[in-house]
C-alpha cells in the first residue's frame, strides 16, 4: 500500500498513524455538525465512538445544542461569503426555510438568534416561517 512499509493499510487501526484517511474523510462531516475529533481514550458517555474495520478508530465530541445553531449560522455566512445580514430578502427567506427544514427552530430562543444574524426582527423571521408553510 502507498506510504506503508509494513504491508498494513495506511490507516489500519492501531498502526500509530491515527487512521488518517478515515478521519480525513470524516472531517467535513464533523465540521458541518460543529463536532470535534477526540482521542477515543478521552471519550465520555456523550461522545460518539467511530469504528473502522472492527476497532475503535476515533471519537467525536458533539457540540451543545446551544452552540449548534451558532455554528450553522457561521457556516452559512462562510458559504455565502458575506454576513447573513447582507443577504437580500429572497436569500434570507430561503435561509430561514432551510433552517426550518433542519429543525433549527425547535430550540428555545432560536428565532431571536436567527433574527439577529439576519439583521431582521423576530416578527420578520416569523413571517418568513409562516410563508414557507
């Protein structure tokens, strides 16, 4: 295998190289959910253990729910390339519909958080939500 001198795959569990291909493949997903890759030995009850070829290869620490919405909003701003408050009305409406589809408004104070990020009032966010139904 490329990069391996012992005949084992580059990312074989327990080979001392940290399962680089496995964790590299997971990195975009972990980032998208706002999680953090941690050493499996440090994993707690709320962390998610990831197995690869029969062995625990990594662990993911999930964000607190209150941090998740902030992470999603920051990611959306990065994707749009501008602060969310700089989006036009149509883009803001689309963003609110997308957030609703992802369940973002199930959390307490989420409307206020989204309204602040979009630079609109809570009333406006509720209007966007009512129009999407």
